[in-house]
C-alpha cells in the first residue's frame, strides 16, 4: 500500500518554481528521507503534503484518499514535527500536550495517558509541570517530538527532528523513530544530516531546484554514484592550484571539496606519493554525503 | 470561501487555559484603569458639569465606560494578542497541522476576544454597582451586550491583524481608530453636543451603538432605537468576521 503519493505536484511563488512536477510514492511502513540543499523545495513540498499549503497544480493522495477533499480526516492521521519551535510558551509542558490532544478531539482521560506515555518515551517525565521557557533547547526539541506523537499518528512527518540535539539525545530520538517504524508508523523525514538519513531511511530522495533528481535506497545510491571507497587528499592551501593542475593534466577522475580532493578510484591516488607527504591521503568508506555533493554540487545554492 | 467548524471551540479553550494561567499578570491593570478614569472624570470633572436632566456626571459616564473598556479588551486581545500568536509564537502554524483549519483558528480567536469583552463587562458592572450607579435589573444583560460588542470589535481587529506587516502597525489602529472612537461615541458627552456632521458620523462608528445599549440597560430606559443599534453592530460584525477568515487563510495558508 502507498502511504503518500504525489502526482505532478507543482508549487510556484510568482516566477519562482519551488516544487517542479514531483511524482513520489512513499510506501506504507517505510521511512522515506527527503534530502536537498537549502532552497531545494523540501519545505514547500512538505507543507503541501501536510495540507497547510495548496498546490499550484498536481494531486496528493494519502493512503489512497485525495488530500484536497479529505484534509481534516487526513490531518488527524499525521504527526507533524516542525523544524521551527512552535511550542506554546504560554502553557506548561503537560498543558502543551493536553491542548494538542484536544485539537485531535482526544478525550481528557486518554489524553493524560498518552501524555505520560510520550513524555516518558522522550525522557521528559520529570518536566511535566515546567513552563516552556525553563526547558533547554534539547528538551524543547524532544517535547516537539513528543507533541507530534500525541495522537498516535499513522504517518509521521519530521523536519530536521534532531537539529540542535547532543549526540546522546540524537541517538535516543533515532532509536525511538526506529521503534515507531517497527510498530508500523510510516515516516517522511526531511534532513540535512546524511548520517541520520543513512541510519533511519529505507529510501531517500534527493531534491534539487524543485525536482526529485534521485530516489533509491542509501546503499544503492552510494554504489551507483561513488563505489566502494573514497580517497581523500588534504591539500596545502598554497600548493593547491599547482597540484590540481597536475591532476587535471593527467585526466584523473576527482572532485574538489574545499581544500581537499576526493578520488573515487584507486588509480588516481598512485600519483600522490610523488607530489606530497603520504599522510595527507586517507581512504574511507563512501557516505551518502558524497552522493549528495555529487548530485547537488558543492556551491551554495542560495 | 470556507467557513469555520465546531472545532473553533478548541482554540477558544486554548486561549481560556492561557488566561486562567496568566490572568493575574494583566487583569489588575485592566480593572484599575477604568476605576481611575471613573473617579477622576466622574468626581473631578463631574463637579463642574451640569447635565440637563439633573443626572450626575459620574452616572452618565459609567455605562459609557463599560462599553468603552469592553471595546479595548476585545481589541487588545485580537490585535497584539493574536499577532504574537500568529507571528512570534507561530501558534497558529502548529494548530493548522492538526485537524483544525485556519478558519477555526480565526473564529476561536474572535470568540475569545468577545469573551474577554464580556468578562470586562462583568467586572465594570460590579464596580459601577459598588458605586451605586446601576439603576435597573436590565443591567444584568450587560455581559451579553459586551459579548456582542466584543464579537464586532474582535472581528474588526482580527481582520486588521491578518493584513498588517508588523506589530507596530497597531499604533495606527489604536491612535486613529480606537482612541478617537472612545471620545466621539457618547461615552463622555452626549452626541448632541457635537456639530451636526460629527453627530451623523458618530452614529455609524461601531462604539456608539454599544454605548447606546449599555446606557439603556443601566438606566432601564429601553427604547425602540436599540433595534437600530443592534443592526449597526451586526452590520459591522458579519462582514469583518467573514473577511478575517479569508484574509487569515491568505496570510497563513500559502
């Protein structure tokens, strides 16, 4: 079954095409990652899927239902975890959750039960009566996630869920998201964190300039675009241009990344010893980030 | 256009809960100011004012102040209050990601603004009664009138809130619209003391029919012209109520 499907989805703001003819199929019970540089159109796409922004053209189906005509019913199935902190600062932690539960028409008794469940899930139990302003940044983010789970959502839509979290809290969130997936919760995850996408996502789509330019499992993308290994060479800033000139003359397959050069085949690295100290060369497994750079370029997009 | 659903009550409840948590931070000032005005104007200025029918000046202004401060309550709530929730706290963004739509949010805000006006009406009525300025049991209807008046002003205020670029824009709203109305709607002096043109204008600004109502209820002199007042109030409320739903959607659902 398909949880989220978009057909020819397009969004324009004046002359700017934010989302350009996107056709996506996100399966039930998968974690689907949406990657892309800032300004790629991820937020516009997600806003349309969560029914808070009307498409310029195209259609969205959620579990087979047309979002246009069933938006309230569909929004009741979603747990939306936004990137910006829009917790209610006028209310306490528990009041935030209970108020949110009320938007979903969850009865008080059930809401109290769910609240204590999600608070303990994100290890915020002892903060129940704190005002929001007394929470640290990490606690606020965990509370945002807890709030998104209050209605036991069928589909979770997460926009940078672990941004600003320390490694411990990040791991906690990743583990919980994995557990939720095991319980059958479909997830659409927008992230800039490639490690996160690799760890959590069954499939990822890479979005660039409003279009989905690739869409596959992280492993397939890495082997398709990068291979088995990456050789990274650190260059002296003063010496950089001379060395790169030599690489170019030898017609090697390489990519410039700031003050480093990446080779995707070992042949290229044979020359290195004669040009510079060998300790500047290291080999490492390829990551999704290498794919990301390869597909979206290294320059800033906005 | 789309209309709100019964779910607007959820937004009203959210605002009520915040009020119950934080009311002590703002309410004392809200009650103190009208009491000060009532005493300063009623007793101070009142010593120099002789009204035609021998009524005391403080008796004349008391019902006007009830309507006037109900107006301020609804307006503050749905300008500064709503704007902070809209732009600074992004509360509405969070709400519309749930089964509620933006029209429910707009209606919840307006009904809450009206509730604040009614609460102010109750507080002011108690104060007026303590000073012995209430002469008719009809005055018990004042909270309902203040609620209606509040619906009207909350609708106008939220409409304005949904189109302004910045929180500073409310300076115009209050300096050029609300405060002048406080002085030209028969709160402090009868409309008949103004030149003919001003009188005619005063009759169609929204506070005048509300003052007309509170004055009639406090004195017990009910008059058929109250029907016209009611029509004027509805004539302001309905278009601004519907309009604010359209402009809120235009602002937030893009």
